[in-house]
C-alpha cells in the first residue's frame, strides 16, 4: 500500500516563504468509490444533471466505458479477479485513460468532472489525489456509496442486469451469478476510506449510506461546489420514479392569441380538464399528488382529479412584464425591438420588467430538487415552466430548453429507467387550433 503523500504546493514570496497554492476557483474532480450495485452511476448522472442545470459545466467519465472500448464483448467475472494479471492491466489502462480525459476536460474549462467507477483500493485513490490535487492543483473530493439494505441491493442489481451493456446478451440467471461473483472479487480488494483518520487523504470525503436513507457522513467538506454537492446528495432519492406533466387546458387568452395573464379556461379547455381527470383517475396512481401554479387556468384544469393538490407560485408562467396580456401583433407593434432581441437569444432574453427562461430555471430549481425525492406527481403548469422542468429531467442543453415541445391537451409521462428518464405522451381527443403563442411568444 502506498504511503499518504503530504505535499504543500505553492510558490515562494519575496522572503522565500512557501505560500500554499490558491485553488478556491480551481476545477473540481469528484471521484466515486464503492462496490458494484451501490448506486454510483445513478448518483453520478443525477449529480451531473443537477450541476449542469444550475450552471456548473459537468461531465461524467465512466471507467467501465473505457474498459469496454478494449473488449469486443464482456466475457465473465473472471476479468475482475485480483490474480488475473492481463485483465488487471487492461482495467488499469482504462482507469488511466479516464484520468487523462478528466484532466483534459478540466483543462479545457469544464468546471466539474465526475469519475464514475469502483476506485476500491487506497492505491487508486492515492494516485487520483497525487495527480489532481498535488500535481495539477485542482480541487478533489471522494464520495463513497455504501449500501447494505437488502431491498435496495436487490433493486440495484436488477437495474444493472436490465441496463448494463455487460449483461444485455446474457441469460438472466447466468448474469446474476456473474454479477454476484464480480462483486465478490471487488469486495476482496475493497479498502473503505477512513474518514478523518491520520492515514486518510486530506481532501473532502462523503460516505453516502443506503442511497442517503441511512444517512450521510461528511468529513472536511469545504468550498462552494463541494458544499453544493453535499447539500444535493444529502436528500434521499428513490430509484423508481414516475412523473406526469400537463399544460393547463386552452384558456380564453389562447383563443384570443394573448400571452400571460390569468384568463379562465375556454370551453375546449374545460373539456380537456374533464378528460384529464378521467384519464388520471382511471390510472389510480398510489399516493398521487397534483401540483399546479397559482393561476386559475391550471387550478381549474386539475380541479376534478382525485388527489391532494398543492398550488405553487414557482409554477406560474414566465412573467412577460410589459408584454403581459398583449397579442403577438401588439407585441410587434409596441415592442418590435424586443422580439428581435428575443429571437436572437431566447434563453437569456428578459422581457421588460419581466423574466427570461434563465430566470424561470432558477425559479423552478426548488421544485425540481423536491421532485428528485418524490414519485407519482402530476404537475399542471404552463409552457415555459414545463419546458424548464422537462429540460432538467431530459438533460436538454440549456439553449434548447426554450424550444422543448409541450403541446396543449397532452399528458407527458416521465419514467426513470436506469439513470435516464424515458418520455411518453398521451394526446387527449380535444380539437385544437394553432396558437401564435406556442411558437413566437412563450
């Protein structure tokens, strides 16, 4: 086992005194630690999704993906045996390729790189520390995923068997046996980080127990990004999630081609509310909650659904400011330059005395964070708001969020499968006309 490297890097001042290197704003490498089936990949991708949404450019590097590049097809657990030297060399090569790419993207301006892999030995973690913290002067934190809950382990194993490339062509019973033996090989090599001990690496370390349901132990966590990550992962998140989304039914302002406001539903909008309630009530979703905005058109749309309801101002439509209540033609007449500015940069454009899509993304952040720890939620809201929320879960690039398609009178369902969300839509049979606001205003 390698000895802990205790090196202070920096530069000498005029008196020849060594000053520690300043790294408050240096890029951050987050290295995951843990046995297979402990939820590391799901955590890595959830964390990256959140950090990217709040403006921290983040990328996940999956060490297993590097290993697969050197193999035509996964054979068996034998490649993870500690005494299988050729396989060990291949896995080490994959590990170093991931480190090289992490260094490259951090040098190129990515704020945070997440190294998704077991990293079970102290020697591996020492190498990560020496390279990124000591030599490069970057920030570094480790997150260990520990899971001993039998039900959670069973679900995690099922996800691996269903979604891992290694097992896609293997018989289920053979795959389960192989995964169990693979885990045993890793367990034989496993050296858990010892938080706060004298021999521990001097960098922030978090131990996540049973996906957060068993608690979180943190040591030495300092820094804005590190604290943001600790806060995010401290809330437990289910591994099985279903969400439903819908715009309000057609409003009188939709009919008139006016934007914003607090108009009531049209006759077609009321029919949609009835159709939505019939569809959702038939599903009989256990523990369903309905979240709407505080505007009357969303509350009226959801009023006949048999579920607890919550009305949130965070779900109100994008504030069009001085353009609120105007038709597209009136906006062209009274604010012609505003439309040109908006067309140039729809994501960042802010209406006079109003909001931008960026503003709405910040506004709905508490909603998406709460959604991450929920399931069986139906949100009835507005086009721009739903674009931001769907863009979060579907990992839509920010500049494409203002163009996410969210049609009227359509139910959108998101289901977590593996570590990605799959979208399905159900169009209700309500006649519609085309609205200028669908493409030009919202």
